């Protein structure tokens, strides 16, 4: 025979479910997305550096060809 839960117990179960769902969302969705964003930002910074290096090399080659 099932015992009817009091309103306090129902409230505590709802809080528990919300905390579990929030923790799962944080661990399985938010954290990996933040890590992926950081990786993409690092790759973007590296590409910006590569572009600046290539532009400097192109300018140097152009000035050497003009000599």
C-alpha cells in the first residue's frame, strides 16, 4: 500500500529533480560546449597569427621583387 506524500515531501522531490536535471545539463551540455568554444577561439587566434605572418611574407617578397 502506497503512502500519500505530504506537500513538503512533494516539494522536496521537485527540488531534487530540478537539481539533478540542472546538474546533468551542466555536465553533459554546458561544459562541453564551453570547452568547444575555447578550442575554436584558440584556433581562430592561431589562424589570425598565420594570416598576419603570411601577409608579412607577401609584403617582404613584393619589396624584394621590386629591388
